């Protein structure tokens, strides 16, 4: 949907090759079960159904886009996109945003959960020349096979895609090389959901085809993940939820210590006054952002 402008020359090259093992996919090994997300420290924010569903664009695909190429056009559709700093993605109708947090409360990954499965879009630093996805895909396929997955290389709109069948979920990895960046999408779902022609794969390609990557000018090691930055309203809500979790853990530890020392029985956290509004009564963070 976006046009393209002539790319600027003279951008700084990436730094030396990144030595750490990049092809991790541990977050997709667990059984695909929506109920497991909260136990795995995911914080979900529900979306209301979008006004217009995300559909696969007709004709040749031209995305994902570089932010500098489409920044002016992007302003007219900003309310239909979720800005995560390094990537700007369309919001699927009826989906949920799942933010994976580190123990210190920092956003680690953002997933879009749909009725067909989970979609994760992330961007990485890359050299000017194309070809990073090809090498990453080869490394990833080797790692998956060593871990017992059945892996096949298939052709999609942007070239090679990886289809993997693991014990816990079926996966499809789609990668695209850009100018000093590489974007990777992972679609994860129950058995058969990552097959060619499935609803999950169609939704994943539609989302990737309209994704915008904001690389920035900072030199970064090749394969370094570009940072995830949450919208302020959502970040504040997640910080509050994380603080509540910490307080609950501290109360539980205090109760155990009191019991061990023969103190008074722990009475539990104080109950909320029914007259007080529940948290989120003013709408979810996404509603406050105007993304519905």
C-alpha cells in the first residue's frame, strides 16, 4: 500500500559479525496452549475487532518497508498500526497483544495472538548486502533438526521459508532482507496450522507484507536484535502489573517466613472494595491508544 522513495546513500555499515548463537527458538518449544502464557509471565492486552480485517494484498508484495521510504504515508494509517519502535505492524482483527517480560520487567518480545496461532515479528541489524536471512535460515534449520524437529524448506512470496514440526507446536519462519536490517516472522500454532495455505500462514504473510522496519542510524553488530519500545500507555500498564506481581511474591514469601517462625497465620492480601473501579475500567491500553 505504500510507495517507495529513493534510498539514501552513505549509511554507516554494521559492526563486526555477532559471535553469539542467534538461532534460538526456545520460546516456541512449549506446548501451544493459550492458558500457558500467563504462567510463562506473559501479559496480555486484548484488541477489539478492527474496522477493516488484515487481508493479503493483491498482486506482487512490496513490503516489508523501510521506515524512511514510507514515513510520510505511514502518518495517514498510524491508528491502524502498532508502533513497537523497531517494527510497526498492522493489528489483526480480534487478536491479542502478548508482551513477554524479563524478570526485571523489561519487554523482551511482543507477540500477536490470533484465533489461528501466534505471530511474532522482530527486526535485526544486518549489513547493506542481502543474504543474511539465507544464512540464518540454514543455521536455524540445523538447530531445529538437532532438537528433533521435522524441517522442510519451502518457497513463499519472499523466497525461502522454514516449516518445522516440533513436539509442542508447528512453526513457520519467514525472513526478509532489507537495507541494513533483516526482519523475521515466526508463526506458531497447533498441528497443521503452519502448513502452506493455512489461515495462520495467510495472516502471517499479510502482516509481514505491511510491516515497517525502523532501523535507525546507530551502528550495531550484525544479527543484533533491534530494540522493542512499547507505546507509553501500554508500558505504564505493564509496569503496574509487574509491580503487583512483585508485591504478591513478596507477600507470599513473608507469609511462608512467618509460618516457619511460628508467627500469626497469614490472612492474605486485602480484598478490593467492591465500590472501587476495577483496574482497566477506563479501557485497555490498546483502547486508550486508539488502535481499535
